[in-house]
């Protein structure tokens, strides 16, 4: 089963992901044992410099082609994830990819990559 998310903009410098299964997929009878692994990466206008790509923020140098290229991830069991960003990150594009993960840490298939511009 694949996962994806819709994005809303509840406040300045804030995004909220509404996590859900990909449309038209059969429900998983074991879904109560799953959570979501949310992968993300930020792309500044024009791409990151080598210095910014090697920094702790690990900004992207180009748009990712797959979830494997996204440098950050976190696990959640919630259906909504709110993310607050610093003011200087406004205008940058953030890319996400979501996949289900079971209690043993075994991931499911990659969902589609989607993006938003940080307000």
C-alpha cells in the first residue's frame, strides 16, 4: 500500500501534511500496525551550493527524482503533521515523499513525490 499527503497552509511559514493512502488502493487489514515515514528536502531557488548541500540542513541541489534523494525523514502515526519553518526559508520549495512503515521499521513502497513553496 502506498501513502501520499495533501498540503494546507495554516499560517505564515507553516505547512500541514494530511497523510492518507493513495486513492483507489485497497485498505490494508494490518494498517493499525503501520505509521508513516515522511521524507523531505528543501530546494532553494536555483539549487543549493555545495556548501549548503553539505551543511546540517543538507539542502537539495536539484529537484529529486525519487524518495531516495530526500535527505531528512521522521516517523509518525498521526494523520496530520504540522511543520513550522524559519522566516528565511520562505520562498524555498520543499519536496516530500511518504511511505508506510510497520512497527519493525520495514518500509512499504514509495508514494509519489510532491512539493510546496514555503509561504
